[in-house]
């Protein structure tokens, strides 16, 4: 199982993973199975694209206080909550949810000294698309772009709608060069594909700006850097990917 490092590396805790039927499917120490159930405090975690309820218990083991963390699969219920974090039009994460994920990744990257990249993307001449084809067709373009980005990135990126025709992408473990190469694939596919709008085929292009961090930058600065790179791309011709430079 591909769990977050911060959880698996918490050596102060015994960990149990249970499925929906309350069967143990994973544990990090056999002593975890020997601990009796005690009153607990619940919280929720997203692990390996599934949702788990975390049951934390304080126990006494060899005169030392220890925490048992037991995770139960509650995806059936948590997925209902997750829908509230998705943009109703594109199905991408909302701005607030993507910022929440960015905060979590920033903390993990700082702790483990790992690089990640943030990408801001904007559809070129989107106002002209709305003016020529109408807002309903503009919505179809937004959905087309969203699905294309998600299909290309797959599990390598976390995609959100930042607002209007602007998108935000988190690329864990990718430095600026890796991010550039990956986003260029997205940009190239979009610019070389025809999308049918109101019976007419047209090109939809995007401009992207990239900033990278090892957790040493606050989120506001990281977004501003990516946004500046995006603006420079717009100013110098559009349909391009630029990396932020001081």
C-alpha cells in the first residue's frame, strides 16, 4: 500500500488498517493486533486515493505511553463529502481544496526535503470563445480542457480549477524541469487537437507558468511566482510554458 510517508514513518504509533467489513488488511507490528479496544477520538485521512477513519487510542505498553492508530475504510461515506470539494462543472478540485492539498504537500516536502512544482494554466483567448460561441459552449471548452489535463497527467498530478478559465496543478516529486517536460505534453496535445464548438472545429491553446519548492516557500509566494511566469507567457505570445525566474 502506498501510504503517506508521514503516517508510515510515525514510529511512535502502532498502525492497523481495516477494510469495510472490519477485517485487518495491514499492520506495522503484531503487537498492534494484541491491543484491546479503548475509547477513541475519530478523524479522517485520505490514503492511497481512499478515505479512512482514524481511531487513535492512548495505551500503556511496558510502562510507556503509546498511541495506536487504527484506520477503517469509510470511503462509502467520505466520497459523499468529497463531492463537495469538486467543481460542479469540470469535476476538478475546488480552489479551497487544492490549496488545502498544497498546504499538506508543502509541509511534507519541508519535512523530507523533497521538491514539488506548482503550475498555473490559463486558456488563451477564452473571452473570445465566450463572445463568439456563447457561455454554454464556453463551459464545454472548460470541460474538454479539464478532461485532457487529467487524462495526460493521470496520478502524476493533482488538478484544480482556480477560477474562471484558470487552472492550478500540483506535481509532487517534480522539479521545474520535470514539470516543464510534463506540462509541455499537455500543452502540445491541446494545441494540436481540434475541438468542435457549435458545429465548428477550432484550436484551444493554453499558457502555463511553473514554480518549484522544497517547502521553503509559503503558498502565496509559490502561486505568485507561477502566476508571474504565466503572465510572461501571455505577454510574449501565449501557447507556451515558462518556468519562473528571479
